[in-house]
């Protein structure tokens, strides 16, 4: 069961990226990300909220968000 959970987590990390990792990887600010959201460049439905032990984190589908950001930087 533990191995299964680790496989799921690794697969999810390939598909999804956390907001924190996205900001670091793409070298953009929190403000810039939400400015693009307000301008409609990043659709609201791309912001996927998930509960974690410390509250809530935001994730994005990696294959959608990264190309969109690269086109806008």
C-alpha cells in the first residue's frame, strides 16, 4: 500500500505543479500570476485547490500552465 501511494504521488507530481513550485520554476511573482488570472490569460478553473494538513494548496496541470506562462513572459 505504501508503494502504491508513493507511485500515485510521483505520477501526480509529473501531471500537476504546486503554485509555490510554479512561481519558483518560472521565476514569476504571486502578483503576476494573479494579474494574469484577472486579465483572463489563466482561466479560473486552472486553479485547483486541494486540502493538505496545513490548510489548502493550489495546483495546476503542468502541461497547461507552463506553456501559457512561457508565452506571456
